[in-house]
C-alpha cells in the first residue's frame, strides 16, 4: 500500500503527526509512506526510517503533477487548512481520502473525521491517529520516533554550541515561535537566564535565528545544536517539539488559553516537563510574565538528573 501523509502547515504540527507514521509501520510494515510538507520542514524527515519519499508543497500545479506521477492508495490530509490536497486526490481517483470536516473536503473525501478536537482532553497526536480509522488502527498512546542525526551533524552542533570549552550543563533557549503562540517577553527571559546561571547552567539562545549569537544554520543545523544541549527550554513551538523528538530533556513553558494547554499541545517525549504561568491575564498579552523566574529552579534541577 502506498500512502501519502499531508502535513503542510508548521514545524510543530509535523512533529506531533509523526506517530501516525509509526502506527502505520507497526501495522503495515510493507507500506510505502510518502510525506507532503512545506519546503522548510522537509529536512526534519531526512533519514527517518520508514519514509519512502518527501514531497514539497510548492503550489497547486505541483500538487496535480504529484498525483499524476505517483499512484497512491490512500491520502491522509492531516493539515485541514490545505483542502486542495483532497481535491487533487479525488481528481486523481485515489481510493481512500481521509480529511477533517472542514469546507468542501466533506464532500470530496471518502472518510471524514467528525470528532471535535477542542475540549476533548486529548493530545493533538491522538487526534491525528484518528485519521487511521478506515483501517481500525486509531486509538492508544502515540509513539514518537526519535529523529536521527548523522555523526557529522552531531559533531558540528557540539562545536558550534561550544560544549567542549565549558563544563557547565548547557541550556538551549527558544525565546518564541514564528507565529502568535504564547511566550514570555524578552525582559522575562533575561531574568530567567540569570536564574539559570545562578543554578550553574550556561545558557545559549538557539531560536529564533535573529536572536541567537550563532550564525544561521538551517533546520538540520538547528537539530545538531539542540542535540548538543543538556536541556532545552522554551514555549510550545516548533524547535521545542523538535528538541523533544531528538530525545533532549525539555522544559516547556505554556499558557492557560483554552484548547492550547499541555493536554493538547505539550511536546511528546519521555523527558518533557511543563510549567504553566499562574494568572488570569491572557498569555498573549504578557500574562506569562506573571511566572516568577525562580519557579524554574526545581525544574532545572530535574533536567540535570
């Protein structure tokens, strides 16, 4: 069976969707799994076991060519904001087309997911596993594959992060995401990094690239730098999800907005801690600064264990 998994939105969305591929591989070991993603997220999938091909979402014309040149048995449109994927799949006669109940996908898909994601208490990775309902493979705990890195990528990351010159544990810092997600202000981060330094940590801002002292290195370069860290701290955004998928201990700072809490959007992984801000203010309006940076201390201690 040849299956296309379409996830054409953000980096964090792709990371929390990886368990669907693991589930397919565990049930259908001979399945040929293709991914359709944004060009900037495609490097995450390089060398990942089970990935037969990665296709970049460049436009509707390229989408038509993809379905004309590759005969898929099933298309799972994991990113519901790209309804053209189901349209092109239907035009190409793909037998199984799975989509959410959004827009014209309802009439063009062969299987539609009607279950709401908001207020369910389920993690987004579990919502993604619902796309396997045509085969009865949904349900259960999501399994996140650990992303592989080449030896040269690991060595380059360690060299750039300066891990050999300083024996203190290294805390990689992700200040904010590229979208409108909740995050503390730069002033709060200044105080937080002072707390980390007093606790014996060396801190290094890794993302966004414009705020890092290191030169731009692309997504694979960022992955190497994340792996070089003893731990990574930041809000629930792509690089923090990426660190967790690399097996790095993570401290994720999250707000209190409904439907955006840790039950649904915490990074996946065994080595993830979550710290939420304590206040009624909207986290998008600086409410996360109500979190006392000293509250990081016990979490930083656990990250070193």
